[in-house]
C-alpha cells in the first residue's frame, strides 16, 4: 500500500461555536471534511495544511499544535493514509471556492452538527485544550544507526 500523509486544519469561529468545513465532491457522493489535503514531496505538514486551506477556502491561516492524529486504510485506492489535524487560526482572506470541480461548499457549521459529519473524536472544543506541539527538526544529517551520541 502507498503511504499518504494528509494535513487538515481545525478552525473555530471566535465564539468557538462553529467549525469551518468543506463539502467535497466524491465519486459516490459529496462528503464533509475539515479543509486540508495531501502533503506534497518536500513540504512540511504545516506548510501543506496552510496551502490546502488557502486552495480550498481562500483563507489565510496559521497553524499551531496538533489536535489529533488518525489513520485509515483505503483498500480500493491502495492507500494507507495518516491524517494530521492541526489547530488553526484565520489570519485573513475571504471564503472563495477556487476549485469548484473538487469543492462544492465551504461553510461555518455548528460544532455539534459538524461532529456528526466529520471523523473526529467527540468533543472538538475540548481537543483544543490539549493540543500536542508540532516540532520540525529540519533536515537531519546523521543516521539512526549512529546512535544517539554519535557512536
């Protein structure tokens, strides 16, 4: 199976009552997800998350800690997907569907309603109280076989 890393962003409105979601056009019907998508070669997870949100929604965002990590095996496609969900904040832009062949709708939806559509752990608001930090070590020059102290 081919490994696919996917970066999503959880964006809540200022009152933390609504979450931004996109309605994707699928082969067997439309479905909701958080904004985000596949990580491209050479791209960090946060870079992919920010790029995908801009492409799908028109919004400029900043991401911080990781809210959740999930995985799934898509047998029909032969993909093993790892989903990284970042906490995010809207910094600018206007909602605009620039890919109408992929995205049907971008909507701020009540959190409780969105939880029914999205594959997220229950209690989205509570997730933001316990985010895990994301750290990028950059390009590491040593190999694991050298050991921790370089031996």
